[in-house]
């Protein structure tokens, strides 16, 4: 099991619009690729020096191969959909391998 984690810091001036877009459009589009089984969106509870509001979205997938297929087949198009928010967010992505779950 792998988790594709995307951490995003969003400018407060567009926060509400972005949050609605994430919940109504982007996360469903990610799940509709068929490469992720579910998504967990959390708000990071740390004040950033640069301001903004930070979220972590964790998409679960069954394998590294499936994640690689996402990169090859879907990532560019889905990332391009965030164009309306360009310059108002910073994102970084992390791959996590699940070792155990209790």
C-alpha cells in the first residue's frame, strides 16, 4: 500500500473558493482515475511563517506501479486544472510506503 501525499499552502484570499474546488472537483477527479482507493483531506494545525492555510491530502493506492501509472497518464492534466489558483499556493508531494497499519 502506498500513500501519495500532497501538502498545499493556500493563500487566505482564495481559500474558500479553492477548498470548494478541491472537495467538489479535484479530489473526485483524482479518484476517478481509478488509481486511488480513497482520499483523506486534513488541515495542518501549524501556523506557517509565510501565512496561508496548509492542508495535506493523502490518496491511497495499491502499489508503486499504480502510482507510476498515475504520473504517466494523469498527473500533468490534473495538476493543470489548478491554473485558476496559480501564484496563490505552494504544493509539495511525498510518496509514503505503508509498512504496517493497526
